[in-house]
C-alpha cells in the first residue's frame, strides 16, 4: 500500500482582518518537489504559478475559520480548526499528516505529527502553504475593493504602517479582528 503524506499549513494568523485559512496537500509522484518553498519566500506571481501547478499535481483542500470563530475561540484554536477542516475535506485519507508548527488539531483516526519550520523542510507543507496563501490573499484582495483606504490588496490585512495609520484615521471595519492588538487597544484604551 502506498504511503500518502499530507502536508498542512495555515495562513493569516497574524493578520488584523478576516478569516484564517489552512490547506492540506497530498502531492502526486510526478511533481517536481524542488520547485516548492515556503510561500513567504516567493513572489506573489511565483506563488500563483506554483498554486496552479500544485493543484494539477496533487489532492488538496482548503479549510478556514471565520472572523467570528477567531474572536470566540482565539487565533490558535481557530487555526487548528481551519487545519482540521482542511484535513477532513481531502478526497483521499492520508497515511500520515505533517503539520507546520508545534501544535496539532484533535482529529480521531489520523496519524498527525507537527514539524517546526515544516514549510521550509517538507514539500507537502510548502505546497499547503502556497495554496492557503494564494486563496486567502484572493479573498482579502476582493474585500479590499470595498475598503480601499486600508490597502489590504497590498498588506493582506497585516499591521503595516499604512494599515495602522488608516485604522487610526478611519476606524475599524466589520472585518477587523477586535480581540487583536492594536485594534483591541484602540477600542478600549486603558
């Protein structure tokens, strides 16, 4: 029996807006693993090219946890929930699941293992990192069309200088994570 390894990574944990995404990827044999890197080390254009390549040559799925779930459960638990959803949505059940980081979601009947800096070491995790990043960036770019003052299309909702200036000047939107600093501090100074 062939061993199917799934890599899992999340994206959007440190963002100040929107959901957190996770992807699970099982690579097919004919994929050139040397092309895969941590999504943060690739240009946007290269991520988008690789995303199409990965999707054509793998079994993949995406899970997410909403802004409401982030606020309710905290970002760590919401990230683990997104990972769990991505793993459960895979078309094939993996023999082993390798997860970037130092925590794993609770899922019965799955062989789960975390790998610190897995997105740099394990091609399946690198692939998951790319798929999750491209999907979330597309969503945040779409959201930015209504909220152009915050430059989400350029900062993916992260706390860049421009984004923080916009929050101070225009306030927060319904998409901002109210439990995150500096937003929490702005809403309840003291």
